[in-house]
C-alpha cells in the first residue's frame, strides 16, 4: 500500500499513435460496406425499413453480430434498417432469451437455405490481410458505382 499517490503517466499532447494498416482498412471497409448496404436497400425497399416497414433506412443492420468476422462484410447478413429496429436488436442481444423475431425476418429476406449457410459460417475463422480488406473496399465501391 502506498502512503502517497502513485504517479500517473502523463500523456503528451499531439502524440497519438496512428492506427495499424489493418485497423485502418477495417474502419474504411466498415464505412464503405455500410454505405453499400444502405444504398442497395434504399433501392430495393424504396427507403423504408424492411423489418418494421414504418421508418426510413438509416443504418446497416447485421443479423448475426459484427463480432462474427466471417459474416461481418457478408451482404446477405445485412440489411438497411431504421435506427429503432437496430437499437431493439442490440437491446435484445443483451438478454439471453430471444423470441427469434429478427431471425424470422432474416429468413424472410434471404431465404431458409441461405440463412442456414450463413449460420454455418458463424464462428468460422476469418483471415484476411490489410491488402485483401482494401480490395474488398474497392469491390464494394465498384458495386455502388455500378448501381448494384
């Protein structure tokens, strides 16, 4: 036990470590992928949330959470949604028991077979380099530019 306060490390202003190339590529890919999903679903669902059908599309909603890296940038795992549906699902994930509302929506949107394929991918190892992530950024930018 100290009789005096332990000295704290002093942060030098302006001295911030830049993110690693992998982390920077992930952040950029998250932004581009989210924009791609929202643009895609604004065209498909005419700007209305496909889950509740009431509010406009604001965010990229992941049916299987983003922590599942094998599914994080899988277009069939995502749908553009309103912030209310996205918030409701995040609150639901904190509770162990779920009524399966969003899995039923996912099956309705992508089909039962594709849902089963995605469920099998959940938890699979994900090994991509920073260069591969940058290639994925270019891929989604090209899809957006091409109107797909």
